[in-house]
C-alpha cells in the first residue's frame, strides 16, 4: 500500500505577501507618523484629519505605481531571459543540452546520469527545464506586477485607515498618545500575522516591524515638535 505524502509550502505566497506586508506596514507607519508629527506641532483636529487623508491617498497611489514599475522591470528581465533562452535552444540545442548536463553534474550526479536527466527533461519541456535550472525562474516565483501593485495599494489604504480612525476618536489633547498606542498594537499584530503566514518566527516578526515603526514615529514627532515650536 502506497501512502500519500502531501507537503505544504509557502513559496507561492511570496509575490502578494511581500507586497501586502510592505503596503500595510508603510500605510500604518507613514500615516501615523504624519498624524503624530502634525499633532505634536500643535495642529488643529481638522488639519490632522486632512493630513491623514492626504497621506492615505498619496501613499496608496505612490506605492502602487512604485511597486508596479519595480516588479514590471523584473518581469521584463525575466521575459528577455526566456526569449534569449528560447532562441539559443533553436540555434544551439547541443550546447544547451551540455549546459543543462553540467548543471546537474554540479549538483552531484555522475556524467552519464546527468546527461540522461538532461535529455529526458529536454524532451519533455526544454524551455521550462532551462528556465528552472539555468535561470532559476519558476511559475510560482514569477514577477506579477499588477498583483503586486494592487496588493500593496490595498494594504497601504487599509493600514493607513487605522491611525486616521484613532486620531478621529481620540481627545484633542491625546491624539499623539492614542495614535501611537494604536499604531504599536497594529504593527505588532501585522508583524505577527506576516510571520505566521510566511512560516517565520512570530516574535521576531512582530519585534522587527514594531521597532522600525516606533523609530519612524519618534523621529517624525520630534521634527514636528521642533518645527511647531519654531513657528
């Protein structure tokens, strides 16, 4: 009797998870830093709200555009490499077979077996074999610019809403304190969730995200306080 063995991997999540974590973290930290900064400078509640909303819209559009351009550049490079590989397979099939054989030999196979594996994989799907083993490109890890752009923008907006809501419901004299506390809780939860989904240490993930978020808010609040005093 043959027992089934099912393995669960997380590599297929890398594309959207990285973009979503980056977007959410950036949304929380950026907008909370803006809110805390202007509040520390003595801004009125309506100014704080306007600043937060402007930061949400501008930040979501900015991170969406930046993510798309960045990932599209990666996708263009992957496409160019695949086109070049496709042409080489047509022009120099024997050289490409030897190249594949050498890759497998370097991984521990003897020459005869490496050649046999290379021939079998080439006969099955030569482009996929070279993309995977020569270029390190797989379908799961392929660049998806639209997915990355939408994921990061949506996550940024969701993250940015949290400090804005905190600033709205907080007493005027406690906006900085309430926003900071809310942001700390959110960043801890975000870091823990991202680490859990990615299969990493929850404690390290939470600490990493929270530490950099706190640092950003402290610096921004200090700048806001100094400018508020000077004005």
